[in-house]
C-alpha cells in the first residue's frame, strides 16, 4: 500500500514538473495592414490636333475666369453651351449670356473688395465727427488747410494744381510735388470727386479731400496702385484757372 502511494506521489510530482517546463506555444503576430495608396489618374492623352486645340480652349477660358474669381463651373453645361453655339440652337441669346456673366463677375468683385469698402466707410463715419471736417451732399469730406482769395473754377474750366494722393493706409500713389511740376487738366475730365471738390476751392487755396470710392475709381480701382473700393485722400493746392 505504501509503495502504491509512493508511486502515485512521484507520478504527480513529475507531471507537475513537466507541466512547468513545457514550452508555451508561440502566437503568430497579426499581419500589419499596408497603407492603401490611391491610384494616380491616368493622363488624358492628346492624340490629335483636335484634342490639343480643344484642351487649349478650355485651359485659356478656365484661366481667364479663375483670375476673375469664377471657379465654380458646371463642366457639362459649359460644354453644352459651346456645342450649342456651333450646332445650334442656344438656350439664351449672346446678349443675355454677356449680361449674365457681367453680373456674376461684378458680384464676385464686390464680395472681394467688401472688406476695403467697410473699412473706408467706418473711417468716413468717424472722420466726419472731427472739428474742421466738412461733408458735401454727395459724401465728399474736406478740410481747409489754406483759404485762398482768388476766383472759384467751374466744371468747364481747366485748372493748374499741385497735389498728392494717398490710400487709407497712408500709401502714396501719386504726387505732382514729387515730380516737381504742377498738373493741368480740365475739371470735367477727371474723377467725379475732383470735379466737385476743386470747384469748392478759391484759387490759392489748399484743401484735403476724402473721396469715397463711388466718386473715385469705383469697384474696379485703377491699375495696381489703387484697389477697387478704395477711399482716396488728396492734398490739393489750386494754383490757377488756366485761360
């Protein structure tokens, strides 16, 4: 009996030792997913002269309207319009199409310059409250720096002046004084703000004018120096009325 118990205990101990020394099975690592690389679009072939000319037309038109800010286009309807012009009939007249595009471009242009317009309007509101600043019915504001005693010009007169022109941020965009030579021009041949403003002056006067964009260069501006919607600030000295 004791022998059986001894054998049993020995077998149990051996089994426990085997269990402790038995190697743990290795777990295979999970496969790592490779990043999905988007396939590059196949290049559009320009196989013929017709392909090249057609693409060039689309490219030039697209570049023009992109510069104007018109970037949302229905390509299907644009292609239909092009085809309808060639094969007919069209869904609108050329005049209607021209007016539609003009209105859309004007709307985009106004939206683009709106921050400039808002800043100028805020300035004019505050500037009108300053002592010595006068405002006409049209919206021109002016200060009298020097009061002359000579005659006042009419819009049909030609005048000789010295002047300097500034934007709201202080940028000088033009100056007859810097050129060292007065400017001579007919009053009915300049911006509305000048035509109206200079008529307020007596010869020998020097005024500072604040001209809103509607009486200046409008929403389109003038060249690279004067952005659309700009308030124009002019320091003007009326030297003489040219006879």
